């Protein structure tokens, strides 16, 4: 994490100067879609609330979802490779 305001930190990096950093917590959410491809949201400034689940998949539904996820990712990566 930048230990300075972002603009100042970036300017120091551009000038080849030391830009102080520190380790911090961050939230990263990533998914793939046919429309947008790879989507990534990252933030170090967030508030998180955890609640009880509103619903749960059955074991069969979870297995089916995992298979669909694997197929979707494989197809997405195949399309990326085909574009090369």
C-alpha cells in the first residue's frame, strides 16, 4: 500500500525516487464474463459485514455449479488463446 497520497507516491516512482509502502489488508474480487472478459475489483478501503446465509446450495447444486464454472473458465481461456 502506498504510504503517501497516491498522486505524490506515483510522482516519486516516476522520478525514480523511493516511494514508501507498507503491507495492508485488501479486498479483491475477480470474475469472468462473456461480455466483459476478466473483471477485477480491488480495494484497500472497505467496510465488510458478514451475515448468515440467505440460502445454501444442495450438494448436487454445488457440484453442478462447480462443473459449470470450470467449463466457463475453460471456454473463456480457449477464446483468449484463439485471439492470439
